[in-house]
C-alpha cells in the first residue's frame, strides 16, 4: 500500500490515476498515524513552497519513521524540492533536509520561466533504480519555476536557462522535478520503478 | 532543451468529437477516448477537449468524457469551453483535467483567473484569447468574446499581459482571421503576444501544412501549436509533423 500525502498543494487525481493504472493500492492518509502501514510514501504537490508548511512535525515524524524502516519516499515536483534544506521561494521555511542544498528560482536567461513542457533527461548515474529502463535523453513533462541544485544526489539533470536536478536518489529517498503521471510511458516506468522499490 | 509542443484539440458535443471529422481508421467513430488513444500512440504532447455543448444535461456528459479520456492518457489534458465559475473548473479537474481554459468568463471577471490559480496553481490555468487583426499590417489585434462573436473592446497584447499578472500559466491564442482557413498561423499575432509575456503561448488557428508549424515556431516564437482538423482527417500524422520539425532544427519530443 502506497501513502499519497495530500497537503492541499494541487490536485492528486492524476497521480492516483497513474498509480492505479500500475496496479498499486493507494491511500491518502487523513492523519500521520495512518502512514504506519505504508510500503512507500509519495509527496506530490505543485505551487508555492509555502504550501509545505502544512507538512508539520507529526507528518515529518511519520514520514521519517517510514524512511528509517527502509520504506521508499518519492517527492514529485514541489514534493521533491521539499526533500532539500529549503527554498528561496519561502526562505523562512525549512525543508525536510534529507538532501543537501537549497532550491532557487530558474534564471530567465533567454528562456521562458516558468519552465513548461517536455524536456530531456541527461542521466548521470547508472545506479539510480528510479531510472531503471529509462533511456538517456528521454523526455518528460515539467511545469515549475524553482529548481533543486545539481549535487551528488542528482541522478538526471535537465537544462533550461541553467542545469538543475531532474531526478534525485539517495538510497530509498528519491524525487522527480517533472510530473511522471503526465510524462507518458517514461513517467509510468519511473513510477513503476518506485513501486518495485516499495516491494 | 525544452521541446516545442504539438497539441491536438478535440471539439466535443454530447460526448462525441465533431467538426466534420473523418474517422475511417477508428472502429468507434467520433469517440473522444479512441481518438485520444490514437494521438497518444502517434506522440501528441498534450490534448485539449473543447466542450461546445449548450445544455446542462450534455455538460454532465462532459465530465464522463473527460474521465474516459483521462483514464488511459498520461499526458497533460486541458478542458475548455463554457468554464464560467470555480465550480465548473472544479468539476473539470475532479473528472481528470490537468488544466482549464478560460475565455469569455475571464474577460467578464478577470478575478476568476486568480481564484482558480490560487486553488489549483497557475499551471492549471490557461487563458484563451480569440483575436482579430485591427489593421491589415497586423500590428494591432482586438480581443473577441463569445466564440469570436462579440468585441471585448480590448487589445490582445495588453489582455495577455493582464492575464499573466492575474495568475494565468499559459495563453492559448487563436487567430479568428486564420481559424479554419488552413492559410497558416498568424505569426505576427503570435510573436506580438509571445514577446509580451513570459508564460508559454500556444498558437492556434490556420494550421494547413507542415511548413506552417515551422513558421509559427520560428517567426511566431510560439511555445506550442494547436490543431484539430488536420490531425483528425489524418492529412498529417503527428509523427510526420514532428519529424519534419526536427529536420528543420526545431526541438520536439519523438515518443
């Protein structure tokens, strides 16, 4: 059973639908205690980093407890940015801090911001299980203005005005800046890889 | 590099795709889900369902249509036509739409853009602008409401800027002069709006052949291009179009 966290940052319908198409059983926990039986946790989300304020200490404790048990965690879009230490979009608000670095706004250097549309993945690490069977150069669907830095945790990088982390993975903690639920077969493959990690 | 998007539009009435469509390749003629499936296989980047239904009963059928298309389609899906209130937007999103497209209602009450953007995020709000040349030279463009029937008394560039400020995530820009003519997109209109805003501009109206798309992505500076009938009639397959664009050094996604 996969727990999909609803913290009112966008609509979960598409993510639920994609997971259902892959045969996953999904719950949307109403309280952090309902995370206890989750085989994996997904933090989706679009919009302002300030929305992650709703992920307060009880939720953080519940999520970290699952990670501590070796249950995989996947952040999608804003949910991935939340895995880092914070974001200049809401500087006063700390992120989960499982990954080092802070998120920042894309520079509109001859490109449009927000970054909306299909862009390619430059896969930099062969060991990232989230990217099993995903070809270098595969295209996925993005819609965002803020990005996470390219660190040792970056498994794939995308370029738009500058290079940013498109896929991150550190053990059981992973994230994707794009929307796998809207990225056709490539996106479904990445979600399937996450489900396989969850067992 | 960010790809230029090719978007197919399905005009739907009473749950069926209309616009004089020739469906000889499809077993279930006129079924939006069947057409969406075909486009998806061909590599379309996004779909727009445009509801051209008038009655309340038929609008309920729209939610069913959205749900059926969304069930098996894992690419962005936008819904437009008759979205007048936050409740209309919520019904479309709940049925599976990723984006809603606002037109006449946003002109009448621009705060609708902000309210929907605050609820679902700007990425979920498209403002559709139907524009017509005011001068033959194409340096001024007037906005029209009610499916192009009524002048809105606004300048297209100025309205696009306001829509962005109010929270729109994309502009769907249709040339009334070119719509249905197959004479090519209005690249002057598209470039004027694209240069004025930082959000993506989807060009619409006038697609006739492969070269029209090359022009709208170069001279028109469009971020995406939308077409309906040239794909429905299978005059042009999505794949052939994208291969032509790539041969012309325009970045596209070849699925």
